[in-house]
C-alpha cells in the first residue's frame, strides 16, 4: 500500500470525512499489506504527469503504478487517460 494512501486516509480521518479503524496500521500489517514508500523518482514522475487529474495523492498513485509496474485499484474514471492498469472498485 502506498504511503500516499495512508497519508490521505489519515488526513480524511482527522477531518471527520472517513471512518477508519483506530488500529489501521495493525490491520494493514495483519492483512499483509506491503508498504510502498514515496521516492524522489515517484515525486518527479507525479509532477511531470499530464493534467488529467489534479489530486496530488491520485497523481502520486499513478506515478507509483507507472514506475513500479503495478495495478492501481480505483473507481475514479479520471485515472484511465494515464494508461496505467486499473482494477476497478
């Protein structure tokens, strides 16, 4: 799981926009999610993406999927123009 996803979840939880288990990090570990840190290469790629999507978290996820050859889990149709492999939610 991308560090960007955990960061976004944490922000939305703090704003009261998302209910998340208090032991989220434990649940991720229990369910064997592997962490994907944000690298300088990911950040550079995210900044260089075409402006199909303006959400910085989603742009980071797209860049990570591209750089790491990963499948992105999303229901957001604005991701499709980037050409990354998507598994729709």
